[in-house]
């Protein structure tokens, strides 16, 4: 019976990690829609996904309720996260679209429940292993869709030929492949790990980033790999670290002479330029509109909507129906104002500092994953909007890491069996779980 429960728990977690990543189901429901095809994604009925997510909220709540005392302790050790969620709920009172804010605030709280469960039930090592298995499945399915179901796995329309795997568009596909590469890179650095499988996952993820023709994903991938290497070196003893950093600095200085030409070549090869399709052009227009309500913003998800929403003024000036500001920090500010942006920034910096501190401990590679993920969050939100997005894997991971990075982490008084997950089959060992 215990074995069945463990299997069901792992299946529940991995299935919903894939769903939160945006894979498979949305693509099928859209019928393989590509940007430039007739119709619009606004016309697609995603009710099935919403129903499955409601099931996830309910199961996550029940799983947390089973250990409610411990979960409450952990939550109250994250005051800024709680304040931020409270602000999201209260923003219904001043939202420009109160009904939409209410619906999406509930969805954000539900997504948070799953993130809290993932972060308190599993140790950092177990979380990383589960993510590796999840993205291993996604990589396999991506290849299967591209080769066997090209009408789904490859885009048509204005991005014809670009890979999207099991995702609905090449840009989220590229973003998830960058995240996949970081997961496998972090896993390959952990002690006692058979490194060839994570390195294979890293190589396949890198290939898919290139084939996605997403210039921002390619630039982010290269940047994050270099940052990861520098951070790893910074954790070495001084007698090794100093000469290596000096060498890297010299190489970097020489490489910078060719960087602009290289970026022009890479980005130009996928039909774009370094302005990233003019995304920066929309920022001044959105900021000008946001300055009309700078303190508390327009409410969570209260800015972008239909032609009666505040975002419609941006569409009229910009001449395109942008779904967001293409910058997560600007979108967070226009939703929750300077108050919400400041609270999020404090929460983010607190997590980053804790991650750096823990990276100098006994298992640096496990916590180095949290540091590189937070840097990844900053980079992708410079050209996309994924901060505090409901039903998003990015928010699930942000919340789970917030739980995992708490100082003086408490152990649950309940005895649970940890799930030690390998790249093959899951294994189980006795004792109290490291993260719960």
C-alpha cells in the first residue's frame, strides 16, 4: 500500500509539473495553432486545463492539510511571500477589472498551494531530481512531436519551421529548454551523480534552444551557462579561484571584442535583430500608462484584458494587441504598483542571499541551483512576462524555493519516507525527509 501511495504521489507531482510548464495539452486543444494562422488563441476553449488545475488545487490543499501545523510554521517563516499574496487578494478592491482579478488571484493562490507542497514535501535534492525526470520526459516528447507529429511539433505561419515541441509557441518552448538546461547542468554538479545522463539532457536542451529560433532564449542560455561557471569557480578555494577568475576575465575581455558581431550573426540568422523585434518600443507606452496609478497599480491581472481595459490605451498607441509588456518587472509594477514591486524585490533578494549563503555549505551544488534559477528569472523577465503568473511552473518553482531556502529549516515531527529519485526509477529509503 505504501508503494502504491509513493507511486501515485510521484505521478501526481510529475504530471502537474508538465502541465504547469505548459506542455502537450494546450497544444492539442489549440489544434496545433501557429501565430499567423487563421483564427486566434483567444477562441480556443481551455476549460479542460482549468478543470485539471482545479483538481490540483484541491489535492494540494488536502496534502498540506494533512501536515497543517508544520506547513503553517514554514509559511510564517516567509512573511514577504504572505504579504505579497495578501496584496494580490486585496487588489480586487481597486482593480480596473475586479472580476478578472478575483478569478486569477484564486488561481495564483491555488498555484501557490502546489508550490508550497512541492517545497515542503521534498528536499532540495529530491526537487531537483524530480524536475530532471519531468524535463527528461518533456525532452523525449519534444523529439517525438517534432519527428512523428511535425504539424504539432513545428510551427507554421510566420514562424514556419521553428521547433516548439509539445508547447504552444516557440518562445515558451525556448524558455522551458533554457530552464531544462539549467536543471541538468545543476544535477550534473551534485556529488555522487552519474554525470552522463544529465549531460545528455543538457546537450539535447541546448539543441532545442537553437532549433526554437528564439533569440532571447539563445542569449539567455549562453549568459546563464557563463554565470553558472563563474559562480562555481567563486566557490573554490582562493588559491584556485583567483587565478581561474583572472584567466576567465582575460578571455572574456578578448571575447567581448567579437561579441556584438557574433550576436548580430546569431540573431540575424533567425530573422531578427538586437532590438528583439522591437519589444522595447512598448515599454515607454506602458510606463506612461502605469504612472497614472503608480502606488498600488491596476490590480492583479487588472491591466491587460479587452478593449475596455487600461491596456487598450497601449494597443491604440502601439498599434499591436500585445498580451503583456514583454517585461515581467514592468508588468508586476503596473499590476501591484510600487508597493507590490518593492515587496517582491525584498522577497527575491532575501531568497538570493540565502541561496548564496547555503551554496557555501555542505552541498553547494544543490543550492547553487536556486541561485542560478533566480538569475534565470531576472533574465527571462527582461523580455518576457512570467513574474507571479498564475498556473505557471515559474511561480511553482519560486514558491518551492522560497520554502526550501528558509534559514534554520525545521524538520517535521512526522516521520515520512523520502523519495530519492534517480534519472532512472525512483528509489525509497527510510528516515525523515530532508525538506519536511
